[in-house]
């Protein structure tokens, strides 16, 4: 053959072989038969000849003897496309079995063409493998165990095989089968055809392989050279080249290419070839020519590069042509295509010349190694980080190297989780903060608590550190059945990271295997990649949109007396977020850490946490719907409190009432205007010199006024601050008893045994305050020393309870309590002389998050961080660690005291909150401004607190600071009528802004919109019950109900009550129309009862000044009552139902009802629960539970059926207990509203009933 073919290579096959034959020849597996068994045997046969050093091997496709059935030949053509020697061959006398013989339109032809096209696409990879076989002896067709020999499961795999190390082939080898039980080795794998990551590894799985498919998977870490296919290699070798890149778990990949003329002898020995090494690391693709001894006559180019597993498109991609003079260009957008669903990046028309070296770079995840100010190259590199200035866009210049972090040193797996030990990479000297000692060895505990919830906790195993003392509701037994878990956890060894994968989609929803993980005494940092750009939550800070902007924004979290403002850390701390995945699945993540912290969003997308102490204790819930995320989260932290029914009524408050007569006159005016109104407040004006539990002489008539108002169905709420004056010249029992019980926060005993004094609202005795002086001077001259109760201690709770009880019994009655200033707030910084005792690092730590006035330290406007508090178990802790829990610790003792003292449920409203505060209290959004932007921001705030498990929330209607204008206040009254916590409240020095402070049209518009609120209170109360028992949201973002509609993912100027009531308020000055979105459902205009006939699009809604747009969703039944001036009276009215029918003429709903104020009525079964269902012109009720007392029973009133049709309904029948009652229908055929009044029948709703309607001709 040498003499015949001269300088050209040829092909030789031999049937008989012996060791060494592979140097000269290939081999086929002989005269096989057209049987399924022979097709199976071909795989171990090829694998054996790979061992024998004969890689050019294959079997006769479709069999040599016998006629080959279509199914057998089709499956054989599929697998045969991946035989190194791929030949269809049969014997004389049998039917033709070439693909065309089965018919041009056959599945076999299509399938054969498809997989041969893939083969021809991958021939550069196959040819390179033969180069490796020729030069280093590597196998081409490779047993799975060659790559995964440490996994004994691979030792017996002989029905699958690899091409080299990177391509796994799983054929169908049995008749009538479309599900194949295949093994997925321990690596990241991508489906070649769908380009999606597999969700499993190191396990067997069923692969669905229909008639035209085999299993084809690329191993993560592969760079495969490709070429545009053609009908023969003569033509395909002239086509453009490409690369197919499948990054591994760390985002890295490598590969190589051997290329010569494909024909000449001894090209390797003579150096007549091109060789490339390809590598992908940290977003940099290097195409390095290692040998260039051949010029292809076709002037070949690398045209297309495909990179799998890229979740978001790069901001830009640069291409550097490496040569004598490097030249760099930036790809045009037309060269870049990103498939967000598949997470695939396509680079097209690159025209990179074969035989030249190139470097392609796209933006890598840039985690900030120097988040402090004054970052420069010297400071950056001193931390072992990379100084990489960027010339455009945002992002840090000092970034972590890829291996900065920890490495796994041991793993102990168990059915309920795993335990790891990790060690810091000491190549990097420290975190760069010498005052914060690095902790080199850490323990990682991963616990699979339920199928939907897991925990990963990272701590120092050698030294006990502070951990958050907030109890969570964890199951008694973990979920040990892997099949019942929605998630899979993968550990990346270096740099250490945890990956949490949603098994149903393969989406990696958490991936902390990124550089920069730091764990030191006073600085802890961890980052994670995110599955999408859609992140919601983290608080309490004012956000401009509900969905976070991920373009390098950092938000500090540290409880502070700070009114809402952009990038200002406010009253509470909620390190919880919900993430939406591109598949419309949702998950939630809680970091249970109470130290000062911040979070930075990165556009990659990614997220960095930084906290100043404690440990990392993460809890993740898997949803998969947004509503289920909140349900699962509140199951963990505690379900929200069920507020008293009356607390859902409208409420009035003002800081600046001069005396009790002002309150009495306001009450009289509100009643005269017939404006619904349930609750009146007294702010600190009612206190003598702002002293808790002491009544001011100007309000001596207040107790009698409160008594008279309560007799008329009203309720009263008073404010209490935690700080207690310690400078009284006359006996002040609250302080005296507190000091005797030792309840106030002190210094650590080794420093001083004294109280840590602050200053808040209480004035010195016997002074006249000059309010014309500047604030700081007033504080210095007039404010008394105050002590702060330590509410962690049981003794403090007892003392607080006693003071509240005595005030209730001896001074004044009340129905709820409003606790303020409990961040805790102080008007001095740290303590009265400003000199905090103890370690100064606690006041000004080595790293300061971007907090308001951070240059003044953590003690700005609060206590010294070295103040000592004592937990309920006696553990002594620093205020530094528990500052963010002060309001949380204040809330439960207040709630317990309220219930015990009043004997009723009432409501507590608190300013400072932390996860689980919602178990005991609601929250208002703080001291906002009377400005238009605060209207829409209040919607964002309420939606965020819905995520946080605090549904009873709202903003100060018309604003606390500054004077509102008429239009803004009226629009705010309309919006605020749909706050769960609906209170108009403003600050001292501003004019009144209550509904009767303006003019008659204002009062009438306020009355009208509040009447709507009161009409729907039975629905709102039912939603509160569902929040209390199931964790549902009350204020509900549209995306919770319509998550499959991505248009809803960024809506924050509309919101829902539960699933059914859509509120679209006017939020801007001068508008008479609102542009709002109606999701894909049937919607009825609340005001007209008519079907709006629009769905899944934006619409322009007329919005005159006296109007707010409300829509009810078809298919949901809403209970209602005729409104009255207070809920005391409205609760006595018959119960009506609004029944807006769906497209199919159905609807469902429910009602929860109890006495409205009893303690634990749900837990003691003293309630009524009814479900309603409408279909086929019939409305029926089913009593799920009835524990009502006779005095709380409701009668059935007016039922409104919307969408009842345009054919006149003439007969309605109400059936109760087998007795039928004829009712007179009112049917408007234009609006299609059917009104059925059952009031006269005296039917109680706790009796199951059926209402039918029909047309009688």
C-alpha cells in the first residue's frame, strides 16, 4: 500500500489481528448478524480493541447476516454514527439496509442524517483523538471507567461509551424501548442537543430516548473543535471551523485540535501540522497555537464558538489577535447571541484564522476585594488580590483571584446532609484587616430539613462564636429520602463552595464556588452566583423598584432611627431574599445573622454578603412558586399574627395633639362626616414630659374620652418607647422598679457596673423647652438621662408587663400598643458623654458597611456596642452582636402584656423588626415624607414586608414629615385605603391632614374609598387568617399569581389583595389616567361589575381625582358586608358575596370568621370557616369548621354574580336544610350583573346553602 499510494495515507482493515496490528490497520468486528444482541456486543467489542491498541474499530452497522428490521437498523445507525470505523454493510441475498432503502421520508433516514451530521460536525475532535492515540496511545472509544475509575459503579458500564474524555454516548440497545437506564458519572454534563445541564451526577437515571434519539452528553470542562458538516469530508474540510465549549463547575474548560492535510504520510514526523491548546478560565478563552507547520489551502477560519452554561450575556467580548503586535477588537452585538432560556452564548462570524493565536475575554464575576474607600493598587495587592482597572462601566477594580478562599479537607456524608471541614488557602496572608483575626479552619454543616428546605451553616469548630438566639421552627426529623427533596447539593472543593441545584430543572440556584470567601473575627464575606437577574427582598431600606438593580449596588443593614431614604439603613433588618429563576420557579434565602452587614449585587448575576460577626447560617426554601416561598419561609420563622378585626379599620394619629380636646373634636368631625374610622391614637404628647406610663395634665380628660369612644365601638392605641428616664426628682415607679429588678442595660462588669445612659424623648423635670434652639442643643439642655431595658431577660418582660398592667388598670384603658424608637434609638451617640468603654474596635470595626453616618461609627444615634445584654439562658452578649434584635426582643413581651392585660387580641405595631417579628406584631414603614415618590415606594415596602412575613403593614398616609398638598393627600388616602395597616399620621409642626381637615369633596372622596375598604373587610380578614395559618401573602405582588407571565416580574406600582383584588392607584401629580397591566385572566371593574374584556396587556384606565381603579379577578369569590362607621357595627350586617365568574363560569372562595378579638381563636377552634363554590349557575357553601358562639353568627345578605350572561335570569332558588326559598333576581343584562338578595330569609351562613339561577321561558 505504501508503494501504491505513495506519499498519501490510505485505510486498511484486517479481520484477523494480533498485538501490534494497530500500527498498520483498523478492524471490524466481523460478520455479525442483524440482531439486537450483536448490536449490544459491538460496544464491549470496541472497548476491548481500544485496550488492544486498535482504536480504528467498528461493527457492521445493521448487521451482516439476516434482514435488518427498521427499528433495529434505525437504532444501529444512531450508535454506529459514533463508531470510529462507521460502516453499514450486509451480505449478499439480504434486503438492502442502507438508510435510503427505508424510504426518503422515514424516521430512520432523518435520524441517520441527524447523527451523521453530528459526527461530521465533530470530526475535528475525533481526528484529534486519533492524533492522541497515535502519539501518546490514548483510547478513542473509551470505557467510562477510564475517566472515572475511582467510581466503582463505572467498572461494569458496557452499554455506554465515551469519545475520548468528553463525549458520552448512550444508545438504545433493546427493541420497543424509549426509556434507557443509563449512568451519569460524577461530573457536570450537558445534553448535546438541548444544550442544558443535567441535574444529576454520579447516579443512574432514566433517559427518555424516543425513536429518533440516542443519549449524547458533553462533559463539563470540554472544548471540542468542530467543523461545518457536508456530504463528504472532501467538502466538509473546506468549511469553517468552530469550538463547542462546555465549562465545568468552576467555569473552566480545555481541549486541543490537531490539523493537517488529512491525507499525507508522516505529517507529524515532518512537522506538517497545526496544533492548538484551548483553555477557558475566568471568562478568558485562550486559543493557543503550539505548533504551526501547515497552511491550509482553504484559508480556514474559526467562525462560530458556542459556550454552554452561561446564565447571562456578557457586557462585552474582546478578541485579541496575539502576534508580533497584538491587536484587540470588541465584538459587535451582531456577533453575540445569548439564549437566556438555554443559557448558551453563541459567538458568530468571528473569522479567526486557523493557525493563529487568539484570546477572547468577557467580563468575569468581579467580587470586590477592597469594598472600603481608598482602594488602590498597593492596598489591593497587599491583600493578594488582582488590580484590574476597568475603563468603562461599573464594577470593582480590585478583585479576588480564582483560588482565594477555602479548600475542602474532609467530607462526611449522611442521609440527612453532610459535614465538611475546610481550610483557608494560606497562600493569601489575611483578609487585609489586621484587627480582624482570620479563622483558618471552619466546619460546614449541611442539613436537609425538609424536601423544600435546607440549611448550611459555617462556623469555627474550635472557638464558640455568637449565634442568633431567634428560635426557628425546624422539623423534628430531617428529610432523608433523596427522592423527596426538590434540591441536590454539590460541594466544590477548590475554591470551596456549595451549589444547590433544583432537580426538576437543573437550575443552580446557589453557587458559592466563587473566589473571595473570607471568615475572620469581625469580617465575614461570602458570594454566590444567582440563577437570574430577578431578586427581591432585603431590608429594611428604601428601594426604588421591587426587583433589585444588580448593577453593583450595595445596601447596608443595621437597625437605626433613620427615616426612609435612598441607600439609608432604616429601622429593621431582614437578610432574606426571594429569587426568581428563568424557569419561573422561585426560591428564598435567609441569612440568620444579626450583626451589622451589607449585601452587594453584581450583574453577573451574583450577590456578596458581608457581615461583622457571628457565623454564617443560611436557610433556603425551594418554593417552587413565589407564594410557596413565603409559606415555607414563615413556616420556618413563624406564621404572622392574626390581628384583631377592628385593627383592619381606618386609623388616625398625629404627633402634635395639644390636648385631649383636639382628639375629641377630631372624633366628632369624623363622625359628622360619616367617614369610617375605628382607631384613634395618642402619640408621646399624652405623656408628661414624654415619660412612659405618666399622663400629661393637658390630657387629664383623655381617660374619660377613651372610655366614651370605646363604648361607641371605637378603639384606642397608645405609644410606648423603651427608654426610661433616670433623672426624676419625684418618684417615678417605672424607673425605680426597673432599677430594683436590674433590667437596664449596663456595661460589662469587668469594666463598670453602671447603666449605659442615653438620651431620648423624656425631658428633665422642671424645665421649659425652647423649641427654637437647634436640635443638638435641645438634647444637651433638656433631655434627661435614659436607661434602656434589656428585653432578652425574663425579669425585664415581667417588669414591662407590670408597668403596662398598672397603666391600664389605674390610668387609662387601651386596645393596642404602638412601640417606637426600639432600634434602639438615642439622641446621643453611644452614651451621654460619648465615651464608650471597652474595645474601640466594636464602635468602629475594621470594616464598616455603607451605613448612614458610618464615619461616626456603629454607635451613632444608639447605644455603645460594648454594652452588655443577657439572653434568657443567662448568656452574656455584646450589644455589637444583638443590636439588630432589640426591637425583636421588645415585641413579644409587649404582645404578651397586651393580651394578658386586656384579655383581648388587640394589635402591637412596632418600628424595629427582624425575622419572626411578624409572629407578634405589625409594622409601619416609618417616618416618611409627604412627597409623591413615597406613594409608590410604600407599595414596594409593603410587598417586601409580605416577603418578610409581616403582612400587617402600611405607610403613614399623607406622609409624616412636611406638609402634603391636597391632591397628593387625596391620592394617598385612596392608596392607603388598601394598606392592611391603614393609618393617617403626621409629625409635629405640620398642619392636620386627616380627612376632615381639608374640604367637603376631600372628605366625601375619603369616605367613599374607605367605604369600599370596609365593604371588603371580610375578605381582608380571611386573607389575614390565611397568612396566620398558611403563611400566604396579603399584599401580593402580581408575579405571585402570574409568575409564568414575565411582564409581572417588574411591576411594583400595582398590587393585589390576595389572589383576587387588583389595585391600580394614581401615584403621580396631575394624572387623570393610569397605565396599568391586566394579567391573563378575566377581570371585572369593581365599580361597574362589568367584564373589562382585556387581559395580558397594558391598558389606560381613566382615573379622575375621586376615583381609584379596582378590578376583581374572575373565578374568585369575595365575602363582603355593608360598611358602617366602625367595624363594631359593620360586623353585625349580613354577609354578602361577590361572585365574579371565570371564563368557564366557575368561582371559588372562602370566609374566616370569629369574634374578631378573642385570643387564640384559631388554636382553640372558636371560629367559622366556609368555602364557597360556583359552577353551572349554582352557588353552594360548605362549612369546613364551625366553632362560633351564637352572638357572632352572620346572616346571608346580598349575593352579586358577575358575568352572569346577557340572557335574562328570571328565577333564583335558595335551598337551606332541604327547604327551598324563591328569591327575586335583579339582572342587568348590559353589565351582566345578577343581584340576589337573601336578607329577608334570615339564613345563617354557618348553614350550608345552595343558590341556583336560571331562565324560565
